[in-house]
C-alpha cells in the first residue's frame, strides 16, 4: 500500500511555449468573436429602433466588414497575422519566465530529466493494517530471533504507520553487536518485507560522505548520493538506508584542502526538521528526505560519535548461538527450496564445525553453505 507525498516542492508551471501560444490564440479568438457578435446584435437593435415601426435596413457585406475590422478579426474565427506574431512573442517570453521560476532552470536538460521521477506526487510505502505489521514482525523474528530488539523497534514503527496512515519510517536505529550476526541481512530483509528499495553505505570508506549526500559539479565524479539515487531509480519516497561500519566513519580531505566530513552530512539527514529541507549538492534543489528509514550498524559503540547516538535508538544485538545458527539454516534453506536432506546436512555440518573451527561461526558462514548447496542442487544429474 502506498500514499503519495511531495519530496521536491517546486512550482509546476507549463513551460511549453507552443501550448501557451495555442491557449492564448484560442482565448483571444473567442474574446473577439464574442465582441463581434455583441456588436452585430447591438447594431441590429439600433436599426430596429431607428426604423420602427417599419422594417429595418438589411445588413450589407460592408456593414459586417466594418464590424469585423472594429473587432480586429481577419475573418470570423481568425486573427490577423500581426496578432499571431505578438502572441508568439508573448508565449515565448512567458515560457522563459516560468522556466526560470520553477527552480530547475540552473539544471541542464539531462539533469532535469534525471530528476523527473521525483517531481510531483511520489509513492511512499504505508503499512495497510496493524495486522500486516504483526505478520512482518513475525516473519523477521522467525528467521532471525536473536535480532529481536531490532524487530521489536521496527514492529512498533510499522504499527504506527498503520494507525496514522503515514509513510513507513523505521529508525534511526543503531544496531551494535559482533560482526557476522546478520545486522545487514536483517535490514535488507526488512526492506524486502516492506517491498521498498534499500541501499548500503559503508561509512568506513574514504568517500562515504559523497555516497551519502552526493558531490557537487566541481568534482570529477559528480553524482547524487545513494539515498537520493535510490529514490529516483525506484521512485519511492521512503527507502531503507543501511549505514554499515558507522563506528569507522572517516572524513577525507581533497588535494585542495576541502573536507568531506561524513558526520555533519549524516546528522543533517537524521534530523526530521533539517531532512525536510535537505539541500542536494548535486542537483542544488531542496528535497524532503524525512521519510527515509535509517539502520546504522556498528561492531562497537566506543567509536560511534555521540551526536549519532543521541539522535538514534541504540539496540545491542547479542551474538548468535549454535542453535540459532542451525535454526536459521533450516528456515533459509526451506525458503530457498533446498531439498530436506541438503538442509539436514548443513545443520549437521554447522554443529560439527562449531567444535572444530578455531573461530566462532557467523551468519556469513551459514549463507555460504546455503549458497553452495543451492549451486550443487542446480547441477545436472550425470548418468
């Protein structure tokens, strides 16, 4: 279920000079036709009064030509050429003024075309009923029960969307826990259950701030940020944005000394008030980004900036147990339509590996096993 929202609030002017010219000509033609008919009937009334009680003088062609000239019409339903030229110039001037007033005049045609999916009304996912919110939470919990703190937070957000008929907005959340427990997988599954697009930004990368907000035209690789790019590509106002490694966020400095700080860019998007009037550095237009769902992931809270923690709900995620890993293998194996013997073999292998490997098993190991089993199941049978 979706509702329509406006994310770029620009005046929607008609800037087609040909269409404006057509409307102006039609208006002026209709106006002068009315004046000509009124003048004709007025002249008839005068003649009837002048020659009463006898018959009035009949209308001659010259009389009609005189009235038509007075109404400035070449013939009934047609304007003189000079009026056509004047209207054309006026339509072109009006279209140019509207083009400059619609907030996109600074963009080239390819960029305006790129931004077109977000102009006007844009779909936003809305939870249809609280029952549907319960179903999504149940699915997430069945697959990944150790992610219960995150699932519960999302569940309340989904029920709120259903009660208020508002766009779904989960978070901002900070999920902190050991690597490989499925924090990213859970966020992707949430987006999948909501049927909305998602994007992942690795905050540890040197250009993470550019991935988040985009770059201005002065940079060699100028482009919009991933959240906005996802909104454009999928024409959705509230995708799920996953910020990985928030505990390792960095701020690179260009050769000219310009800083690309990740933290200020992120904070401006997390605050609903500032996100509502967020200014895109690439398109240089204001975009309403307050409907996005934010799920930030960290292995430790020690290096997560305090301003981020103060703006988000921090949810510790416990390490996954052996029984939970085996349960995940069963649930995901069935969802992937793997044969029962293959799923049983993976579950048994997980139990044996836990005793033999010198390191802890993670969800990544289970996913690799499942993917390998899926590849083997797809191989042709050799005779």
